C-alpha cells in the first residue's frame, strides 16, 4: 500500500494591534489564499499585540469552521517585531509567511513566495515595487535608512537595500531564529543574519482599507537605533569620530593661539585657549562615553533577562492534520523567550 504524500503546511503569521476594522478582511484574505493554493495546507497565526478593541475575539468569531488557526494575545503592546517573533515561535508550518493586518499585500504574492521556496530558497524577501504612499516624507526617509542600513550592517549580501516588507522563512530558519536572545531586535535583520539561501521578489503594495498605520514615528526611530546598534559598528565609530574631530579642533585651537602669540609677541588669548581646551577634553569624553554607552545599554537589557513578550493566552482553532510536527504549546513558546 502506497503511503500518502504529506502536504506541506504553511503558516501565515499576522501581527495585529487594534485592527478590529480589518479583521473580516484578514479572514477573507486567508480564505482566498487557501483557495489559490489547493495543494497546500495553511494555518493562520494571529498575534494580538495588546489590542484594546477586541481584535483577537473578533478574529476567532470570524474564522470558518474548517480554518486552522492559532491566536495568541499579549498582555500589553510589545511591538510588531516582538509579535512576529512570537508568531515564529508558535507556528507549526514547514515554512512561515508574514502578512500585515492592514491588507496591503495581494493574494498572488503567496504563490510566488512558495514557488521560490520550492526552488530551494530558505528566505524569500518581498519588497514593495510600488508603495501605497510613495510621495510622503516618511517613505523617502525609510528608503534612505534601508539603503544605508543594507550597506553598513553586518549581514549577508542578499539583504535587500530597498527594505523588505514581508518574508517567507523555512522551518530551518525558524528554528534558528527562535533560539536568538536579542531583546532590542529587528526581526528582518535576524532572519537575514542566519545566512541561509535567500532571494527577493517585488510586489505592488495596496492602500490600507481602514484606520491609520500603528507604526508611529517613535517606533520607527527606535527601530533605526536598534538596527544600527545591533548589526553595525558604524554608529559607535561615528561617535568616536566626532570625539576625535572635537579633540583635533581643540588641539589645533591651542596650537594656533600659541603660534599667534609667539609671532605677535603678545599674550595668548585666554578665552580662545579655554574654549580650545574645553573642546579637546569634551571631545575625548564624548567619544569614550558614547562608545561605551552603546555596549552598556545593550548588555544591561540582556542581563536583566526580561522576556521579549508576555503571552496572556493562546487559542487553538482546529489542528493541522497533514503536518507531522507536534504543535508548539504556550509553555514552549514562553520558554523560547
């Protein structure tokens, strides 16, 4: 008797924060994905990032009777990168695909991602060839940051300089990422850091259907800082360079003042001397404190050993029947972090 071929299980990981208006659309998108790939089993893993509008409860009610889902609720808002990390820890698929709860990705991107996965790629980056808000200052700054980060970060060359929007990661990558302990993290960079075979595809981003993006300016600023400190020494070297610059200016100021006094046979300008010395000493201090501060702050965060996130509850709706992996439990996910 021939043994039945096991169908691959693909996890759709969706972090959500106060996305109640988009819940019905997210479930419908999941149904469209299932219909578009009849030879694949899917589960959807929704991470409710401390929502106050009942996002998780509405999502569970909107699911169909044969949908396979896992819905985890955080005790408070921990951020989308913590949400993706929890989704990776809880998902049970042979690979995972990240999607946004604001319904900006087209259905056909799933088939294109899976095609590259079947071709042997462990990481497939989905980048936006057309952004929903192409003319905004925020978009321009994001493109500048992504380009600078890709060129200066200690990451494999395959990390896209355009900045990935979504990604597919294989089970091998998931298992590695789930062991990494960083608290201040860029989950995209962590995935790239693993070094598995990766490629890129482009898609046209659709406008949000409801509400405004919860990705605020302060969150973006923190992500910029976390990304550079965690994956590049350039900020430290820049701080050290500024210290060296101020020191050089101070030393040159002292020398110039002394030379002028000797040439003119006059008393050195006391104010200029004091300012130059202050610049020199202050520059050394700025460089040293700035350099050490980056390391101390990160070491302190890791030394406290606080979890990346706190899960309040996990609801399992049905179970994947075709996958041989034992389902990850709440305790196992918590143990990872």
